[in-house]
């Protein structure tokens, strides 16, 4: 009988083991995928792809008995060789090969050249062959940076006393209402895929005071644009005992400041590879919704067409205005009209036509929606009545207010949109591992 007592130690090294030092001149074993083979005649370079990056291996026939012509790109291999310093190689070292052992090999030649630094192929082709195209080092780098955004979000909020929660995605009723929900049969009951964790994260404020979640949300919107997905990752937080919705904006500013510093420290290789210039987040300006419309209408000679919402072109112009006037890539647009916000948004006590809510625009694109929520039971019933809503439909949600809730608010950040703007991509599908839109359900 065998017992497991923890991670098994093996004689296989990783890139970080070599970078930590003490391996130069030693013979090591390394495993990875054959990214590309460059045969120079007397010598060949076998480039291995690993999670941490590329490793250059030097093949010389007299020192390595494995026939080079039998080695295929994308084979999984275990190589043995001596570590040698080489400043021109990735990470500043190379492996001078003594042996190659093939662990597995592909059945067919790759349909796209993932080993090229920049893949010369369309977005459609990249998405259709996503399991392959993601092996390209630049494609991989996008999602390492995205990982860093989530890590920064999680680490900062944890440091601020937030508790991470995991809420249901199969729900009886969508938080936003309307028709843009995916309906499903749940054991002969009507159910939906969650548009937002809104009801649940508010519930958890009454338990932990401050909570956050990183999880998918679903919107059955028939948009086919460069900024919409039907499933995306939302970075949500909700916090209680606030003095006003400004506390929510301040917390998000803290998240962004920490996350940009974290990326600069921990993901410099990927940032440099993609030539990403991190935005400055020393302070973020805030402007009222109606004032923002006036500013861009005046400066860019654009007529205000919709007084109740921001059109995509207006968002772009607002972003441009605050970049030109204040050198800020971010701007909070506050006090959105009540008729364009959900029923749980708290109205401005000074003018009930507007809410204590906001969007955060990043380079002219909305990446966050948030604000203060109604916490008084009678007030939320009144708001529902004015909208013709039946309290019986969301009785379990109203329970939390019936038995007392502190003043609270929160927000949701679209991870793919935030990554898209950070990397200056033109289509949100570029920053979704396996995007789901109106036409795509595979791979």
C-alpha cells in the first residue's frame, strides 16, 4: 500500500530553479514542448516552451544521440543537458543537450505558425483554433497579465478586510431584470443564468460587512460589437457601513493603484513583450453625468442626443477630454439618471432624477458600474412600486432588508474590458480565453 505525504520531489528543474542560481555548469533535466527548431547545419537550436517562457537548447549531433530529424515541433519532451550562461538566449541561459526523450508527439502539423513572434492570422482564425493559437507566447502573455489583474484585485481587497465569497450562477431571477437573460429548465422549474451576483453579494454584506467575488456573469444581449460578450468575468465587491458612494470609488481607485504596481513588479516580462504602458492612477477625476455631456458637447461640438444615457461615442469623447485636460486615462462619471439604473440604486436625496451611482471609463470605455444601494426596507418597496414591480417575485432578496442592513454599495468590473483597454486591443474577444458571443459557442 502506498501513502501520499505531499508533493513528490523530482529531479526535473524549472526555469525559476535555474534563475535562482547554482545550476550553471551542472547537468539538469527539463520538460517542455518543442516550440520551434532552428537547424543551422552543424548546430541546431531547439526552443522549448514552458509556462514561464522559452528555453533555448543547443543541439550538436556529436553530443546528443537523438536524431534531430525525428524531432517534431509541439512534441512534449524531456531533455538532459548542461546549463550554460548565454545573454542572448531567453532568461540569459541555454541548455547544451546531452539527450532528448520524447514523451508524446503531435499527430499532425500545426495549422497556424504559433512559434512566430507575431501570428500573421485573423482574429477569426485565432478564435476558431483557440487551443492552438493560445500557445503563441504573445497570446499567452495577454492572459498572464489578466491573471495579474485578478491577483491584484484579490490581494488588495483581502488586505482591506474583505472576505471572498462564491455565489450561485443558476438563479430564479436576474438581478437586472429585463429580457436579456438566458433561461433554462431547472428540474421543471424556471431558472436563469445570473446576470450579476448583485443580490447575493448584498446579502453577504449583512454577514461579513465587506465581500468580493471573481466569477462569470451572463448577458443574453444580441450585440455583436467589439465591446460585448455574452459571458464575461466580473470582478465584484460590496462593502457596508459606507458614508456615501464616494467610498466605493475611493476603494476602486485603491484597487487600481495597487494592481498597476503589482503588474509592474510581477509581470514586467509580459508587459515588455506586449509593449504595455501602464496608466497612471495617482488620482482619478470624477464628473457628474450631466456635466460630462455638457463638457464634450461644448469642446467637440457634438449635440446631446440622449439625455438619459451615454452613447459609445460620448464615452470616447469623455475619455479624450479628461486625457487632454487632466492627463488621466480614467474618469468616474457619477449621478446616472434614475430611469437608467436598477431599482436597488439609491436616488440622490437632492434630486431624485439621478442616482448615487457611477461608471468608470478607461480610455473612453466603460469598465465598471457601481454605486450606493437602497438599504431601507420601506424605501426599496416604494421604489419597486413606482416601477410596477411585485415584491413577491424577489421575496428572498427583500428578506435581507426586512431584518436590517447597513448603508452599503459596491461595483462590478468587466475583466475582459479592463484587460482590453490596458493592452490597447481593439476587440474584447482578444482578451477572452474562449469568448462567447452571439455566434460562438465553440471551442
